[in-house]
C-alpha cells in the first residue's frame, strides 16, 4: 500500500484562525473583483464588454511595435495588442466599439494587409460583439452563477443538516470568489469561458467538501466520547489522502490542458488548476471550521 | 455465480461496441458504412471547423416607416386621380391629411382600412397604422429577411447552415466550414436594394463637382457641397478601379432622388463575360411589369444618363441611347468574378425588406480550428497517460482496474456524444479532458474506503463490498452537484459553452455507470474465481 499521507494527526482546527484570515483576504479580493466586473471596470472580455477582437497569424515573424505603428498610421484607435510569440500571432482588441460593428475588423485587416502584403496575413479569428449582446451575455452569466449556486445550495440542504449546508455553501462561494479575485489581480481577462470554469469549480469543489462532510457526519455518529473539534480533526486526517488524490488526478488533467491544450483554452485550464487547489483547501479550512463553529453548543453529539 | 456477472459483462460489451459504432462515421477508418449509421457521429463546432456565427438585428422600425411613407404617397396619388383637393404627407409616425372633410376620410378608409384615426386638429386628420398592422409588417419583414438570407446562403453553397429567428427581430446565422468568411458575411448582410435613378446633369452644381475623388474623401465632399445640392437631388458615389494601375477611386454622381425602377421586378440575374475586356458583368431581366416600366423610362429619357444603384453605390450610369424593349439590362462595374457571382446571387434572391444591423460576429478561420483540435488531442493523451500512470503507481493492480474504467469512460463518453450527434466545441474537448481526471475520482473514493476496511482487518471480499456500499452516497452526491452545474451551463450558455455543458452532463452518467458497474464487475470476477488472500491496492 503506497500512501502519500500516513496516519496524520495534524491539528487542522487549531490553525483555523490563520486559515480564516487567508480566506478572508481571498474572499475580499474576489468581492472587489465581482464589484468591478459588475461596474464594467475590470478587464472584461470582448464577449462581456462588447467590442472587436481580431487574431492575425503572420506567415513571417513580425515585430509587435511595427504592427502597433501600422495600426496607428491606419487610423485604428484605442486598441490593445497582445502577441503569441510562439506562432507569430497577434491579437488586436478594441473594447466598446461604437454601434458600427463589422467595419472595425475589416479596417484592421485591410490596414495590416497593406502593410504586410496580403499573403502574409491570415485572419485566425474575428469576434465582434455589439453592446447589446455584451450586456445580455453579462446578465446571462450572472443569472447562471446565481441559479447554479442556488441549485447546489438546495441540494446540499436536502442531503445534509443545516450547518453542513451553510459550510458547503460558504466554501463554494469562497472558491469561486478566490479564483475570480486571483484572475482579477493578475490582470487576466474575465470572459464567458472563465465563468464556465468558475461554475465547474463550484460543482467540483463541492465534491471535495462532500467527502470531508460525509466522514465528519459518520464519525459524529460513532465517536461520542471525543470533543467535536477532535472529531472534525480526526475526520479530516482520515480523508486527507483521498481528497488530495482525487484533486490531484483532476489537477493532472488540467495541467495537461494548461500546457498542451492551446491558446483558446489556456486561461480556462489555469482557472481550473487554481480552483482545484483552492477547492481542496476550502473543504478543510473553510467548510469544516464553519461546521465546527455552528455546531459547537448543542445537538451536535446526539445523532 | 457466473450468471450473476453475465448481464453486467454483456452490458459493458454492448455499450463498448455501440460506442465504437456510433463514433465510426466521424472517422475515416471505414470507407463504407450502412446508411442508418451514417447519420450518427460527432459534429465539430464552429470554433473547431472554422466558420461564421452571425447575429443580425432587422431594423423593423424602418420597415414600418417605409410602409407609412408609401401609404402617404399612395394616398396623394389617389387624391390626384379622384380629383380630390387634399394633401397627404408623412410626419413622424403619422400620415397627415388635410383638409379634414368626410370625402377625404372616406377615401382613406376605403383605400387603407388598416389606418386608424389618431387625432384631428387644425383642419388636419392624423392617421396611424393600427398596432395589429404594425405587428404584421414587422413580422413579415423578419420572415422575409430570413427567407432571403436562406436563399442567398443556399446559392452560396454552405453544407449545413443554421438560420433561425431569435427574440422578435434578431436573426442568427451559422455557417460552419465556410472558408471565405469575409465573402460570406458580405453576401448575407447586403441589403441589395437595386434602384434605377436618373443623373441630374442640368443642375448648375453638376459641373462644379469633381469627376473622381480618392477613396475616403466622400464625407469631406458631402460637407463641402452641403446646401448647394438641389432639394430633389443627392450625391452618390461609385467605385472605379483602373485596369492597369489597379488603383481604386470614387466617381461622384449627382442623382435625382426619385426612384424610377427597383429590383422588385427582376426575374433573373446572371453572370456573363464581356468578350472585349474579358470582364464579368451581370445581366438582368425584368418581368413584364418591369419591362414595361423600363421601356417607358428609357423612351422618356433618351440621351440622359441612368444610374444603376445598389445600396446607394452607383455601379454604372450609362447614357440611354434609345428606347429599350424586352426588359433586359446589364450591370457593369469594376468587379472580379466572385464579386459578380455574389451580386447575381443577391439580385436573384431579392433585397432585404429592411437593413440589417450586425449585433455579433464570431468568425473562426479553418487553421485555428485545426490547431485547437490538435492541441486538444495532445493534451487529452498526455493527461490520460499522467492519470493512468499515477493510478497504477498508487493503487497497483486496483489502479489498473480504475484505469480500465477510465478508458471505458472515455470510450462511452465519445460514443454517447456520437449517438446524440452532439456538437463538439473546444470547451467540450476541455470537458472531456477534465472528465479524464474526474473519472478515476469515484474509484479513488472506493479504494480509500476499501483500504479503511482492510485496515480494520476485513477480508478482501468484505472490504470490496463495504467499500462500494459506503462510498456510494459520497459518489452520488458529488455527481449530482456536477450535474446541476452542467444543466445550468446548458441553459444559459451560448454555442461553445453548451458544448462543454453537454460533455460535463453526459460524463456524469457515464462516470456513475463505469465506476459502479464497470470496476465492480472486475473486482467481483477476480474474487469469485478463487479466495483472494491479499488485495493489490
């Protein structure tokens, strides 16, 4: 039997205040990010903000500042340039374009085709989102997050006692906010794909929490003599290896996706990796302490 | 004892065979397949095979406006014909008739029963289209736009286009696999309003206008001559390309606003090649009404120049040499073969009833899609190998069993997606790769339970059974939460995200199946043959 973690006796609950401080910071950053997203001041993707994104693949290598100059000379304004140097690709983004969508991308392509000769410029992708669609997608995403969280909450409430439900819900929110906050801090784009990742994380992080909760619930039924804190600690120690192993396998596949999955899915994979790490941490350091705090006084040892 | 497994083994075997069968049409492994099978398989999403996803808004208010305008002028004509002293004009949403008397009102009611009296004041009657009629006009406009776009796309030749209406006045167009995306977008979105108007060469300003200007100078020119243009005229432009230098320029035209003939009377539009210049042109034929009109217009305006205008661009403005009978005309201009073909297509399929406003355009070139697939396959294989190796290292022979379940999982997942004819998108591929990691989770939970039981001194047989029993609810709960996420993503997500939701959701059921039936069967098989003393876990 190979065991990564053998008979640990780590006092998780003793460290819960340090953990809560860390989590509080993560959550606050996440909340700030959420407010910024709602106000439209965060680094929103074209799909949420509306605007134009054109990805050009050059057949020969080009200098980014030459591209910038060519676009400026061609009368293109307020654009962001980003290069994917490995493949001679350049991403040009213009947020909040006027109502005249369709023209901007044509302009970009024709300016670059003139500068770099037609055959050298291949349009990889064009995304143009009008302001109306952008705000609709933003609203849909918000509704999706709320409905999903509500759905999960109802299910947990149905399957577990109240205090477990509270713990699981707070932990889930914590994970989603933490990943959103980290993306906000490192300036990554917040787009539809990230929201998808966040919802997936919400679902997956709960899986992990359920594993811990199941054991706490079971031990509460069988071990009467110990204090609640001891039981929670013991339960976490018992399931530590399995929560880490289950997370690790998903971590492995997300890592493969992150490294080899290509540009389109790169940030999605990053969000999943962060989500898995935060999700595992929160099952132990967020969900469980909340159960412990809520269940301290009464009714806890009865069942 | 053996009978107990028989149905489980045959279930797994059947599912495997079916999965492979359903997936076969998506591969090029087998050249000829029975017809019933051919309709299955995975369709690649727009992001993977390249193509265009467009959302347009039909400017329906404009249609209502145009209708009101038409009614007002039609009423004015009626008054003239019936020799009624009355005026009819459009003001905002109203059709205003003066003077206010019974004869006028009666005429209006007879001619346009769909007009309802809005108000009367200062000897004027204000009419408005009633709301039922407004709705009918709007609906009709969107339906007609849909029909026209379908027509154009069909003639352009796209394998499996999706064109449908969304909300009240939006049209969603998906053209997967289109290579020349720029051309496709132009073809779909063109209003294609063909008009014939006379040039006004007699106005004094006509001589002052420059003959040609460089492209981009249009706005300045309009500003420069603002106020000097006669009320009934307008300045329009035409595109010219010098045959030798290939330099483009804009020809300036002073055109009378009145439309003499429109493209509504067209019956045919074909591309022909001019033998002398080897340049393509589009020949058009009018129906009988159009032909009569054309004959009349040409007869009355010999020596004048007639501009052929499409969407406010002048294609050419030949001088009328003589009365033209038969209703045939040619549209020449400096265009290439493809452009001429597309022009013929839009003329044949008719103009859009109202201008389209682009709301969304997502275009993916074919190379990016291919790169994404390659990257996805690579990431999937590496991810699978990492997980498989880890499981064997950590759980030894039991790990092999879990890996067996993992492979089954992926085979079933692809098979199920093929059976549902699901659309695979890049996020969908990501979903499959995540499923690789999640597939073994259920097994990990059971194995850890078995280890717990073994530590308590239970026999392998008992450990396996109680491991499965005790882990069941944990596994069930975790799958339900993922399923909730998948359903929500499917409901609220757009194209690529829906693809992810489908893989995630289908993956949940398959995972339950492989974990609870797949691996359990293998364990049962091993322990049933002989007394297992030690479990390799």
